[in-house]
């Protein structure tokens, strides 16, 4: 992509008023081998969709100090700066992919972000407050129809088959089940995980039917090691909630087998799914090894480990603490990492080369292969 075209797409994504509509929406100017990125998931990937929902502030981050570093303003991202999809877009030389609900945005040739903070693969997880995965799929199908209308069936199918689909989902299903004392999660975690991954599998297959062939999955991180979980431990010992971590590891293991099965049954299905759990666990619990000074206490929040979800003072608790140097922290708020953390994970995901026993490919290769 030429520098001029790249700059036009960046401007279009952020300010439709700077150029006439024809400049931003002329699909005939597409390069035949351009790249597109479609994003599904939760707060780890939501770049601002929840800004446009009439929802609780617990599921929004469109206020200061969110966005304080990279963007210098709140954007709806649950971090001080960029998220993994933003950083991957930079690696792939794709313009920042805007939120699907952003008013006035309907140029989808370089993809769009459907993710919603708090979303789960199960519709009942925080139902009524978020855009669950099945609804995100419905939004994708609307985009697919618009692309077919504007480009024609053949060119739209080509675009969708060459695109990369990033998915991060599942964490909220487990945290919600824990918060609501789900008897199923307690009695049969395997069955509960089966429901979550079953819903994910259905969505993957639906995207595949529309042409999707290249998928990237982030897996579930050590949920029990967030500042909010550490703050829940009696006596403020700061230890991780291992029961939740065990669920996360089992989720990742089951998903690994499911993806391998899909690869064997869906012609052309390619995916990137490195096990990021060990890396994230290592960064959190051995922060100094990775250039951080603090892996347990959040930069922004209140209470033990700043684990109370009060960052920004708009979620019931108005007073909160904010660290002096966000780059020293793994976590920005009680549940979400800093951009610096995301940079390390994104670099690993982008370039990690699988061993000879692993069947996935690196995210870099996923963008390069046609």
C-alpha cells in the first residue's frame, strides 16, 4: 500500500469530515492484495464499541485517565493506550480498525472491530450490558452484506477470504459465572467450558461460511492473577485465585484440540494460536525480568493492589489513586493491562514460530499467506 493511500485510510478512520465521502468510500480504488482485519471479543479487544451503548459505566472507559498515554484522550479502550488489535494492525500495515458502532463509519474494506467490553461467548454473561459474541457475529453478517452490495459477490468473498479474524473471548463467561456462583462451573467446569467453546466454534463456522479462512485466537490469560482477584483473597495475601487459573488453562487446552479438529475438517482453515498463558503468567509474577517494577498492583484504582474497579472515579467509588509512571506497571486498572504489556504480548503473538509438534502458524505468516 502506498504511503498516500495509507494516510487517506487513517484519516477516514478517525475523521470522516476531513475528506469528501468519495475519497473514503471509493471501493474501486482497492489494491487487489490489500489486507483486512476483523476483530471480535471483549475488553481486551474493544476499541470503543461500548461508548455507544446505553450501559453501566462498569463496561465503559470513555473517561480520563483511560487513553492517557498514546491517544492523550479517552477512546473507550480499557488501557492507558493501545490494545492488541491496534498493535497488530501496525505490524500488518493496516490502518487502525475502528469500532463497528462508530457513527458515520461504513468503509469496511480494511475491516472493522466488533468487540465489546464485558462480552462473553454465552449470551447470559452480563446480558443487557454488552454485545455478546453471537450478536457480534450478526453485526459481521450485516457488514458482509454491505460488502457484497458494494463490491459484488466475487470481490467481497475474496476480501473476506484474505482477511484475518482476531478473536478474544471467554474470560467474562468465567468471571461472570464465578461472581454469580454458577453451580455448573463449580460442579462441572469441563461442561461449562464446553458450552463456551461450543459457542465459539459455531461463530467460527459461520464466519467460515462467509469466506473467512484465517483466524487468530488469544486464549484466556491467568484470570486469577488480576489485581481485582488478588484483592479478594482473605488477609490481602496477594496470591492468585488458582481455581480461576485452572479454568483458564483448561479452556486453552480444550480450544487447542477444537482448532486442530476444525483444521482437519474445514478446507483452507488456517489459524494462529500460540499458548500465551505461560508468557502472561511469567510477566505478571516476574515483572522485573520484563522491565516492569510492579506486576501485582494496578496503576489506577483503589484498595488493596488497587484492585477495586474505581479508575476514573465514575463507577460508584469516586476517589482513586493513579501511579506516576504507567510504564512500570503490568496492569493499568483492576482487570486490564497497560499498553506496554500489550506490546510484549503482541510481539510474541506476531512473530512466535511454532514448534514441529504445533499445527498453527504465526500471526505474521497468517497475514502474509493467501
